[in-house]
C-alpha cells in the first residue's frame, strides 16, 4: 500500500501531484482522461470513482490528479487519499503482472525501442533538459512520432491541460530541438 509522502501544487491550478513513498510503476507512464479509459486500471479507476476527477496520470512514485473546474481541493483531497492508500504498490502486487505501459513510449524506453537516431537523440535531450522539470510539476511528455521534420508529442498529467505547456513550454522545446537536432523541426502537441 503506497503511503503518501507529500501533496504538491502544480502550475496547473486544477492539478495536484501526490508524491508516494514507494513506486506504483517501474518507469512506465499511465495516463487516463476519463473513467471509461480507467475502468480496468486498479489505481486510476478508483480515483475516477471518487468523482470530480477529469484526468489521472501516474509513474514511479508520482500520481497527478486533475479535478473538474467546479470541484474544491479542500473537499476532494481527503477523498482521493483513500484509494491511493488502498492501491497496490509495485512491490506489493503479489507477483501479478505490472500494468501495461501507456500507448506512447518516451524517455529511455522509447529510445531503446526506436531505431531512428534523431528520435534517440531527441529523447536524450528531453530526458536531460525537459522531462525532469515537467515531472517536478506533475507532468510528463511522450514523443509519439517524427515524420520528416514534424515531431508529434503528447503532454501528460498536469501538463496535459496547462496553458503554459501549450505555449511557452512548447516553444521552448521547439527552440531547443531546433538548436540541437534540426533548424527546421516543428513540434506539435496532440
């Protein structure tokens, strides 16, 4: 059972980040945008069942929950703590198969699975200069594809609906990758 170590605000006023004392995944990300997507997930499903939840993202020792606009954090946080504390930690699932990775694969795992040297280098740059900052704010970023000079990414967690991720952060990523990879690269978030 994961114990909550801390609860942190994120730049997105509708999202909070729960820091856990033990991991719930081993490097994979899980992202859900509604209760239907989360129905079979043993952690996200119960979080949506609490009500007033619009998205759930988790990886390693972090869970980011985004609330509905009208919900109040003072009411919602104690209700969210119950399913988090009841969830199975990575080391306590009784040998069960760990959850399948999210559809997009980024970071080191994505680099290992992709043979395009540009994708490998992009993921290295993102791992070094971008993803740690997004994770500290309760979010993440997956590289979905690179077609020609068009890089398609997906924000997750608190970054998924944060206005700054779709403006300043996206422009910063594009500028960095233009310097390091290709001056013609265009970064598009989906």
